[in-house]
């Protein structure tokens, strides 16, 4: 699943970029420039991420973007639920 999301992210970034000649850092930090993209495009596009990624021992996958959103949403919900102001109406 992570492989698919990363590949789709790279593809979407390239498609939306139009005539932009430089990739954003969020994409370039994933690329393994030591690999020829004609030999192994997946390893080229995601190799740096794959080599550096560490799955925490208490988890079975890495899902940083959704995890960040979930943490932010939980904080918002906690503040809403802890707010004991009387409701009008």
C-alpha cells in the first residue's frame, strides 16, 4: 500500500507540475539517484525512502501523513469535548 501511495504521489506531483523543471523536496528526498530509472524505476523513484524508512516495532506499517492528520483531529476533538461551555438554544 505504501509503495502504491508513494508512486502515485510522484506521478501526481509530476502531472500537476506542468512545465516545472525542478521537483519539490518532498519528492526528491525519496529518489535514489544512484539507480538508472530505465533499469528499475521503482527503486529509482522510492529507493531513498525505502533504504531510510524504519517501521516502529509496535506498528506494522508506516503511514505518516494519515497519522499526523489523525493526531491533529484527536487534539481538536479533545478540545471540543473538554470545553464545558453551555450551549445556546
